[in-house]
C-alpha cells in the first residue's frame, strides 16, 4: 500500500523533470512590448536630416532613487547609437551607365554619413576637463534641472570649445525588475518569468542653433521564461529601448515587427503580452509606480516636478 501511495507522486516528479528538460531544449521563451512616442516639433525646429558631425552623450537625468543607473543609461545609449542605427538609403539622383547604352539609367543611393561621430559621456567629460570647463557643465545642468531647457549661450559655447554639433540628453523615467514562479513541484521552482519594465526618454539639442530638435520616450517591457534564476540585465533593456527611439530619427530604417509607434500596436501577440503584464503590474507594482504618465510631454522633467 505504501508503494502505491507514493507512486503518483513519483510520476508527477518524473513528468515535471521531462517537461523541464523539453523546455530547456527549446530555448528561452521571450516576449517584448515597446511603445515609442515622438514629441511634436514644428517644422521650423525639428530635425529633418541625418545626424552629422560630433554628437556628445550627456550623463542621464533620473528619477529620485534611481541615480545609480545614470551612467549605465548614458553608456547604453552611446553603444546603441554607434552600433544599432541602420541607415536607410537616400536616392540622390539618376546616373547613366555608358556601356549599357545611352538610355540606361540607375538610381544612386547614399549611405550614412561616415563623418558622424558619437562620443560617450566619458569622452565628453574628458574633453571638458582637458580644457578646464567642468564648471560650465555644472552650471548648464543646474539651469536645465531648474528650467527644463538649455541656454543657447551654453550650447554655442560647447560647439566652439569642443566641436559639439549635437548634445543628446538621456533620461530614465522608470525601471522595475521582478520575477514570477510559473512551475513548482514540492516548493521547488522549475520555471520562472523574469520581467523588466522601464520608460526612457531622449532629447537632441542642436548646439549651433541652440534648439531642441528631437525628443521621444520609449516604454518597454521584456519577459523571459527561464529555468534558472537569471534576471534580465537592465543594460540590455536600456539598449532595446534606445534602438526603438533611434529608429524614429531621420534616415533610419523603420523598426521591425512588434515595434509600436505613436501608441498604435498592430501586433496581437504584443498586445496580449502587454495586457498580461499590466495585470501583473497591478499586483506587484511598488509604491510610487511609473512616473511616465505624470510627466506628459516633458521627456526629462526638471527636479521640481
């Protein structure tokens, strides 16, 4: 009788182990939902061409309690802008090919401007310190935190002193990471869902004109089904969020499947995941919640807000 009593338990354990083995062979299951919203800018001020010249990345603005992510946010943006941007060809004109005949014509495409240089915040800080201009940077950031904008004089000063054509200010509005047990036997977890949800923003300033020419936010959620307790790195989430925003810059190829522009999601799979994640957020969201809904069109809100 004792053997019969423990037999169903043994079968359950064996079935669980087989299921876990099959899941392990099939690889990690991953879902991603991303929404990118570009702030409206009038034709007079908006960025209408590919970035050219030197683009410096500033240290990130963060919400209170998330200051430890400042450099990770800035460095991930520098990597994304250097490696992730895919340029769309621009047709410059029609050229004749003599050996194919007098009437032959072919479209000539232009690739990305090779002279565009992206410099990280480390490069930016080093250039400033080489010239003893750290105090000007401190004054510039202080003015921004109080007013939500950069002064034209400060932007033009950086253009003259370190050759900056554009400044990019990244902002971390919210980041949360948690896990949920999906399969457990006898109190032991065999399958976990690792989730990262965050909201980032980016502003691009033209130093010579003294204008903000582009701003956008990315709301991203990544969920992985994993057998081991292995959280998703926040740096990976940051880079994916930046790639979504970068795809909206002039001259960039549109993002792939699952990407959401202007809040319109045409992927049912992503919609289902977003709804499921919203329900999970309601149960597990820490106090304070996301700040993205509070800041409206302010991509990087001043400290007073």
